[in-house]
């Protein structure tokens, strides 16, 4: 059974860089044709896609966050990571890692981590 | 950027009711729409992909329909475990994915 697990600091100071890692267990991150994404959700609000990466290294980012986001992958560790720079209180949210797969041309998130709360505060 | 607008934002319904949630895209997205269910404190769960394909393991009371800009998620007979928030999501845009703002289904 494939599972995703987010890890990283739960508290980040303003202007610093948020760093999270998603560990994939139960299968190789390189198996299948998937894109590995980060999605966030501020408390009481909706879902916002941050970006995605393929194990080839190809990335795509939400245009509204592109200048501050870097997603990388480490197949040897079966992990991928998120870095979000220059954070503010507006970046406080639950951060999810999620796997995207394709069906009938549509890409959808069929597997999610449990999420990790990151608070931006001094 | 493609905007996904759900309606209503919330609704109250009783057990056994037929519930319909609508999602409208700001431009044509073909059938590249998925639906998710989220319960408090939990990650979203995939229900429907490609507008009308039921994800494995999801009860058949859930169904999806639509194409181009207008999409619908229907729960044919509301069950206690269906009280949750539902999101649509598009994957048509080359700029990436976007979600609707969510529809909260509450008990009447």
C-alpha cells in the first residue's frame, strides 16, 4: 500500500524559507507515470495547488507562487521536497503532498499525505 | 488562469436526500475535472475523475457529469458519512491545477 508522509518544521519565522519533505513508502517514486505535487490549505479555507515534479526533474509551479517555490526530487531516498522562500503569515497553512495520475486525459490526485501544519510566526 | 466556481457554497440536507453540487469553469476544460470529499482534519479524498469516472472504492451513490464549462457532482441518497466539504478541480490549464472554493454539506 503506497503512502505519503510529510515532514518538516511546524514553525517558520517570517522572511525565512519553509522546507518540507514528502516520503513515499510502499513503492518506488519512479514507478508508474505520476506527478508529485504539493497542495496547501489555510485554516478554514480552500485548497491551493503549489506545484508538481516528475521524477525526470520536470517541474511546474503555480504562477502566483512561482517566484518563491522550488520543488525537487530525490529518487534514491524516495522523497520529494518543497522550499518556499520569503514566507509571511499568509503562508500559514496545512501542507499536503499528493500524487497525481492521469485518466482519460485528466490529471487528478489519487493519493494524499495526512498533511502537516506550518505556522509562520516570529 | 482558469477559475472554478462552485455553487452553492454550503447546503443543508437530510439523510436520504439527493444532493447536487455544481462547478463552473471560467473557460472550457473539456472533461478534465475531478471531485474530492474532505472531512475536518483529514486530507481530501478522490471521488470522481475525468468528470464522470468513479474512483475505485467510492460508493456508487456518488456520480459526476458535465463537460466544457459546467459540471455536477450528485449524491443520490445522502448518508451520514457524506456530511463533508466537496471540491472540484480542473487539470486542463497549461498553467496548472485549480480548485473550486468548496461546498459544505451540512445536516438539516
